[in-house]
């Protein structure tokens, strides 16, 4: 029996992108309960329009066009579903419902759409035309599209209300979804992290100073400049910043000479950094989930993020969430003044929370959900 994964957000060949949906498909297939067939919504965009699209997006669209009807990502076959979208006109998202070119296997028992726009719109189309039920994961980006205009609001509500079930990845998204007053059953099932992260070193960290780490793409909404500004005024800790991106030059220019930049690192090297670190910080905005927060907690780091986004949830011991920049600085002041035994207790608490995101825990939640609606 097959589950169809409709997922725009999968890494195309030669693009460094988040493989979480591909990894989730592998996890389900490895369970032997279901096979998974992945469908990639491929935008049909006139070539003249590509020149008006931001370059990094245009490159991805061109790469998408070049893929065959069936292509491979991380060894898994992916089939293209062609749909029409006018990139610069948010009022025409409904075209994904009306005009699609399906290449669907006949034995799909249930579809799992991983976004509303366009994945959920296509799943709704299949439900109407082929009577295939669907489960819908809603992400932060869907609410951005939802708020663009009244047509998108109606579209999203239609897709929600005809789904068999809705998945929220986080507490914050769950609260937003509840505000839409849909009668469709709602489940919170987060992303999982690789089992490699659940092997914390038994060595006792003997740092002369506390070490704070950051692992992120260097883009404006990550607010990495906040922790650099904080370190510039408070040298009571060591700061290691891992990653790369568009704000790289700006961040390095504002940083003092004691701050260590590592550049892009492999998973293994990131684990080494997290094992050195005592506190992981990333005051990022508009995070759908943020695997790296849980990965850091799994290596026994205290975690500092932002309220109402990503893995935020009230009253998680070992996790701190700031409401703004000033509060972020206040939280760091508080943590850095804590005695060592309290720091150790918070690290262990963060690790305990991270165990909720083990592969087997998330896999079993998904399998139970699929079985309930087939």
C-alpha cells in the first residue's frame, strides 16, 4: 500500500536544501508498513517571466524545468506534477487546483501534502477528482500566503476543511491553526532529528569560560548580529558561529577578534562544536520548526530562541525564549550568572526534551495517523 507525498520543499539535485521530507519518506519506507511515492509540484512558468524572479529562485525554477518526469533525490525516485502558477500574482494560486498534469500511481491510498501552497491545493484536486483522502501539514510559509489576500484565505480554509487530518509541527503553529476554527482533527507531530545526535559525550566539559554556539544560515531573519553585539559588550564567554550565507561579510565586519567563525560544517563537525558548547542560541524569526534547536539540546546544550516561532513552547525546562532583542540579552545575562550545578541540571532537562524527537517516536506517530485515515 502506498502513501503519496506531495512536497514542493524537497532538495533538487545540486541544491543544498533541507532534506527533512525525503528523510521522512525513507523513515516510513524503512518501517515496511507503507511504500511512499514522492510527487514534486513543478511550476510551469513562461520563460519571459523568469527574468522578473529573484535570481536564487529563478535558478531553482530552471533546475526544476530541466528534471525529467521522474528524477532521483538521495536515491529516491520523485515524480513531477506540473501545475500553473503566476509567480508575481498571489491572487492566482487557485490555478494549482484547476490545472494540473497528474502522473499518479493507481494504488495511492492516502496523500500527505507537506504545505498548503501548492501541495495541499494539488491534494485537494486529487481528492475531488480521484477521491483520494489527504493529510495536510501546515507550515509558517502557508500563513504568509494566507494573509496575502482574501482569495488565498478562502483557498486555505477549503483545503483544511476537506483534509482528513491536519499536522502542526509546533505549538506556535498549532495555536495559529486553532484560530482558523476548522473542524478537521489536528495533531502535533514535530520533525525528527537524526539518531546520531543522541549520543552525548560522557566527558565532562571543562571550559574556562562558558561557550555559546550558533549554527545557522546567515540570512537577516536569523538575527545572528544580536549575539555578536552581545559578545562585543560582554566577553565573559566564548562564541563560536557556524554557517555561511548572504550576511556573512556584514557579520564578520561587526564581530570582535575573539569570535570564532567556522564556515559551513558537516554534521559530524557540528556535533563536535555542540559537544564543546554549553549554550546554543539562535534568535531566529518565522521558523516553521528549526531542527538545529533540538539537535543542540540532544548534545546537552541549554537552548535560547524566540517566542511564538519554531520549537517555542511554554514551560520547557532547559529552553529559554525571548520576546525581543532586549529580552534576549536579559536571558543570556541570567543564564551566564547561574551556578554550575544549575547549568548542569538545565542541560540534562534540555536533553530529556530532545528525546521526544527521536526517529522512532515521530515515525510511530506518523504511521498511527496514516493507519487511522486509510
